[in-house]
C-alpha cells in the first residue's frame, strides 16, 4: 500500500503527484477500504515530505549562515561579503528582490548599498530619510517591519520619491529588518516580492540572522579601516623627516607644472592629473563634493580634511565653481596642502577662461543666427558659419522654443530665459547648429539627420531643454529647410512656421511637447509655410490608395459613398448597388488599414478632407 508513495518520496516528487495512486485506484474501481487506506498513506507520505522539506530548508539556511560567517572570518572585501549576504537571503526566502541600505551620517538618511534582483535604476538610487517609507521606519524604531501591500499600508510615511522608486520596481510585499551595532541602527536589510505575500515568522528570523552577520561584517571592516589608518599614521610620522626634502621638491615641481599648464591653455583635468602625479595620489575636480567640507574650505581659504580625503574649494569671488578632492591622504603634509590649494586657485582661473570662451562662442553663434533671421545675404555668412562648424548648405530645421512656466517676477523670468538660451546654445554647439534669444524665447537652427523628421527633432529638443532647465519647454519646428546659402528668406519663413507650430501647441494645451506642421494632421496645412497637400493625403489615406491600386478594390469609392450617405451602411449599399455585408466587409478593411479610431470625429474630418483634396488633385479621374 505504501510502495507508490515511498517511490514518490525517493525521487522528490512534487506534492500534487501524491494524488496519482489514489486517482488510479478510483479509476480501477478499487474498494472503498483500499482507497481509504491509500488516502491515509498519502497523508502520512505528505507529512513525511513536509518534514523532509523543512529539514532540507533548515539545512540550507544553516549552510548559508555558516558560509556567510566563514566569509566574515576571512573578510577582505566588504562589498563582496554584503553582496553574498543579500544574494543568499533572496535565494533562501524565495523573493524577487533583496537589498541592503546603510546609514549616511553626513546626510542623516540611508542609501542603497547592495541590490540583488533589482531592474529599476531609480529604485537603486533611492535615499530614505528617518521615518520615511518602510525602511525609514525600521531605521527609526530598530524593529523589523513587514507589509503584504506596500501602497495600502499607512503605518509608515509615504513620500513621492520613495513611492515612485518602489512603483518602478513593481514591489508589493516588503520585509525589512534592522542592522544594529550596539544601540545604533546602521542600516536595513530587505526582502521583497512583486506580488502580495505573507512572510512567515521563521523567514523574518532568518533575515534577522543575515542582518546580524551583515552588521558584524561592517563593524569588522570599520575596525580594519581604523587599524589601517592608525598604522598609516604611525608610518607617516616616521617618514616625515625623511620626506621633508622630497615635499619641498614636489612643491617646486608642481609650481612649474601649473605655470606651464596656464601658459599652454590646459584644462581642469590636466591640473588634476599633474597634482595627482606630484602628490602621489588621486586628485579629481568635482561639483558635488561634501557640502560642509567645501563650505569650510571656502570660508577658511585653505584645504580641509574630510574623512580620509582633502578638499580645496574652487571659487571665483562669491561664486563657488566646485572643489579639488585629494583621495586617500589623511595625513597630508602642510606643504602638500598648500600645493593642493594653489592647484585649486589655478583651476578657478582655467574655469573662468573656459567660461569666457564658451560665452564668446555662444554670442558669435547667436549673432550669426540673428543675421540670418534679419534676411542678410547668407552667402556672405557662409565663411562665418564654417568657422563655427555650421554648414549652411546642409538641410536644417528651424525651432522656436519657449518656457511655459510663469515667473513670480521680472528678474526670475529673465533668469529663466537666460538658462534656456544657455542650454539651447550648448545644444547647438554640440550639434553644429546655431541658437539665439528672440521674441521672449529661443530660436535654434539644427541640422536634420538622415532618417529623422522635423517633428522628431522638435520632440527631442523639448525633452533635452526641459531637462536642462528643469522646466517645461515647448518647441515648434519648421519643415526641413534646404539651400540657406542661396535664399535669404528661407530662414525667416521657416522661423515664422516654427512659431506658428509653437503657438498651436500652446493653444492645444500641449505644453512641454514638440511638433512640426506635419504632426497636426489637416491643421498642418494651415501651419506650414508651403501647403504639402500630397504629403497630407498620403499620410491620411495613402494605405487605402495603395490597397485599391494593388488589389483592384473600391475602398476609396465605398468610403466616399459612406460619408455622403451620412455614415449609414444601409443607404451606402443602395448608393453602391451592393449587399450591406459587402459594405461592412469593406469598412472592416478600412479599419484594419487606418486603425480602429478611423471613424472618430477628428479622424473623419481629416479623411473626408483628404478624399476631397485627392479628387481635386486628380480631376481627370473624378
């Protein structure tokens, strides 16, 4: 009686397979007593299977914990240990994703350190403040929390940023346990699913064990770092006397190198590379260094230490341009400190010089486009354009861009327009085009790449400028313009068309979008500088024309009769002298060719207009 179930146990069959012997006995017409005995044997086998599964699971959990503890004992790479912990936690709990966040003492929040199974970039960059989201609640209370439906759980404070990241990742059920060192919470370990799920008590305890090991790994790494720093400090103290002459030589060397860089027009990366070599470390220029350290350096006028780094503010008058950061030199010699400060001063001079050059080029590009818009002879401007790497003989698109927000006062509005012009000028310079401020907005002349439409350029430009200025920017585009060097009115007419498209977008409440006349359907005929009737007909009913010509059908004639009969299939079949089913079949074919929304009011208007325009263009075939 037990034999079939023993065989199932031996091969590790799934639970549903244990119904097989019972179902077979019933199919064979076995006695009720035998079937009952098989049911009892099945239940006993399932209990044995569950016990075996539980033991295997516990063995796997203990093995994972042992392996993690072994990794911790031989800690060499903290990131590798933390990744192993997160990977094993995800595997054993069977979740879609597991991740670990650590406390940032400088910012007072937590940041993502390790993720496993994550697919959303915004989620991987999330930062959680104390008390924000489920993780912030765990960090604040030092207690584990679990939710089976994140967005419906009101126990913790939801924020737009965190909810957006969780929504990108598609998470629903989340379990978080604290990483604690003594009385302090240093981070949170999470396991999460993209579907509703109830985490069992044993799973919460298992994740807590992994969290304890992760905290121990971090503590061990911190102790190792502190020990290494202390040893480095002792070694440095012994080397100070021997290195004094070397330091003075390096100071002289870097002075000569920086002077040479200024004379030959080097950039900030050349300065960083030169100082890195002289100071035997890694120096980088950044605009996002630790704010408190940069502020201290700027106020004191000296480089300041930040953890194991040294930071020297790069400033010009009241304007902060960034900072030079020397990594991994906690015991910087005073002479080397002054070397870093001198390099920061040289960096500010180079940045100002580069800014002046960029602003000068932007002005030149703007003046050239202004001359084109003022209908000056383009042939006289060809040489000026060539110096700016702008080819007036290429095909271009003229774009009119304008901010959609309303500033609180005139100064803020002027500042916003300046930001828009600066972003447009940078885009034009990178695309070998031109840009200028005009009529309260910005006008751009950009080359049209092969395979790209004017509407594509307008939408891409609207997105790019909107991202650059952090405000909605609406962009209207002209049709492609050719022969600028031969026609002095070409740019003027194209700019007028682009402005009409810009005004149409704003009237249609499409702020922050970009479009050309071809994107407005029949309205594009009114917006375009030249009436592209053939293009409009082809975009609207071109598939029907091609189908009739290829198949010898009468879809166009049927559609014309259908509109003439008030869109009544019954009256249409009388007008065409065909069966009503034939009319229905032809209209179905029209829907497949033009889309299911072909008979909406807006589409009907465009299709009727296209039919009339085609007949006007082909009078001999009416």
